[in-house]
C-alpha cells in the first residue's frame, strides 16, 4: 500500500462550496487530521480514522500526518477555506523541511474557497480590483510589521482583506487597525464585516470607517476594506475595475 | 416566473474544482452568458440558451444579463476562476449602477477557485503569508499605478500574485515588471510561473528573479512572487507562516 498526503480546503462553511476534488480525496482517505471543528465537518465511516486536535499545534499535526503517510496511510489534512491562505499548507511544508527523507512522498495541496472570496461574494465585489490579504494576528510576526503593511497597502490603494482581525488575547489591536485606516484612508472609506459567511450565522455589514467599531469583528469575521473608488450599488458594495 | 441572476466562478479549468453551488445554479439556468471559452465549459441541454461573447465587452454582457433576468429568465454569467477577482462581478455592478430600477433584482455572486489559489496549491504554498493580487493589465488603469503598487508591495514584503502578466499588445511591460522586482527584491527572490493550472496543459516552474525572462509568462499564466522568506522544500516552494 502506498501512502499519500493531501492538504485540502473545506471552504468557508457551506458544504455546497466543497469542491468535488476535495470530496474525492476524503472518500479515499484512511485518516483525516485537523483542528477539531474542521474534522467535525467530515462524516465518519468504516475504515476512516478522524484525528481532531487543538488549535496552535499546526506543526505537530503536520508531523503526525507525515508519519502516517510515510507508513502507508492515505492522509487528508483539513483546513477551512483554502489550505494555502493562512492555513495548514505552510505548516506542512515547515514540517517537511525537517524531514528530507520524506521529500519524495506523494503530497498534493487541493485548493478551496478561502473566506475572503466568499465574503466578497456575499457583499458584492469589494475585491474587484487589486487587493491584499493580511493576517492581523501577531502570534507569528511582530505587530510593527502588521502596522507597516497596513500603511503601505493604504498608500498603494489596495482593497484589503483581513483574516483573524480580533481575538480575546489582544482585543485592543483591532482598534489600532481602525485608527491607522482612518488616518490613511479617511472616514468615508467603506469597510465590510463578514461574519461566519455561508453558514446559518452569516451576517454581512458594510459601514464607513467613521462608523466602524472594534466590536464589529470577532474571530469568525473576515474584514474587507475598499479602495478609494469602492462604493455601494443597491444593497451591494463593489470596487470598479477601472482606476485613475 | 421570477427571474434571477447569478455571477459564478468556474474555477481555473478542471471540472473537479467547480463547486456544487455553481453546478446547481447552472442546472436551473435558462441562459448562460460569458466569454466564449468559459461558456464552452457548460454542457448544452434543452431549455438552456448559451450566449458566448467576445472578450472586452464585459459591461455589454452584464447589461444583456440584467435585461434577461428582468424579463423573467434565470441567468448565469460565467467567469473563470472567481467572479470577484478580476472578472465579471464588478462589471455586473458597473452595469447595475446605471439601472436603479433593477436594484431589487434577485442577484447573487457565487465564489469559485481563483487562479492564484490553484497556482499556489500546485506550486506548494507560496501565498502562505500576507500577500497581494495585482492585475498587470493597463487596459483599465494607468501603467504608473501598476509600477507604484509593485514597489509598495515589495516594500511591504508581500508575496504577490499577478493576473494577466503579458499580452501581445504590450509585450514589453512584463520585462519592466521583472526589472522593478529585481531592483526591489534582489536577484535571489523566487518567482513561480503557473500556466494553465489544473488543465492538461499545466506547467508550473519556479526560478529566481535573476533567471526569470518575460517569455516565461503568457496570458494563460499566473505569476507568483515570494516574499523575502519564501523558499524551496523538495519539489515545492512555500512561504513560512512566521516573519521577523
């Protein structure tokens, strides 16, 4: 039996956004590994072992997956969204880097609908022009780098998507983000808070930066800031393709 | 009969990357509208009219879709990739802006796997840290703005994904992009050329900026430039989650 490893994206929540490619990998797997709530999205069946684990153990989880696949198992690591966007694919390669003997293993990354694309679709098309994606968590990078990227992104007039905007351990950080944005982009810039997109808890709200408060975001929220041309049309918000 | 309009993403090429949500919309549609090669990906059936049109008529196409839906048709506008990323969603809202009487129409955007996510997955995880997406076409914006965004993105140490890197009408532009990147990021920075990802023509190549030449990209290529920490592991390229 030849083992393999797939790192897959389950999309933002709705099963109708899981690609057939990912479904096929799950159907052939012997082992599914991931953060508890993502593993809970996979239906149990005979011959499949579900390995749920806690958050913040990404590299341990990746090493576990590599060991199982090297032993002949067909292993799927599940991420929400897309595995390559602030998710498990990079953690897997960090672990693989330490195990040169396993570089020949059959490994593939299977893309998924990342949260910002689902959020943008629910809101309209706020990412319809050049944009950037920033993980606002400072667990793995200095906060000064986050601030620097915010300022440069605003100067480039990128639309911006923010992942992990606000956590219990650093509630004041997102208030600082809003202050920087108001300073760089002015009070009238549109900002969209998209919570739990594509689930029954979905709530998508667009306000101006002047109206935005830190409490509008939590860890289930993706935040999208428009560029200077982003505007409302009917109940939607969108960024035109054209720029001057 | 109540009409509706969906703007959907067919993903980068492989039908196994079309979401069930998009499949369901296509199954219920009376009319499918889009650029010829994307409409050609939809199977003909009784009761479905396929309206293929040429490139660069995006707003005409959107107006056509709005008229049909207002008349009671169930209309799907197809984009490749994700409709909200350099595709038809913004064009639809540009057309909708001119038709306030239609603001109550049943319109939804259905996300898809955009090319950069499929390209990143094929290469490994080069977008595994903060990144930006830039459309290098200057059809709808001044070239000076493209150059400015490239420089600011490099200064922010974003990984970068480029759409529409090179066209027959402006072959010299991509050479200028490579010059700017070499100046800002140095010769050792990794750059990935991902052509026709997920199709049988897929070819994914990673080189250094010193080795990169304009001919490595064409209009079917997505280009991904790593950040300062992006590196190879085995046959993959990835960007670590951590930054200093």
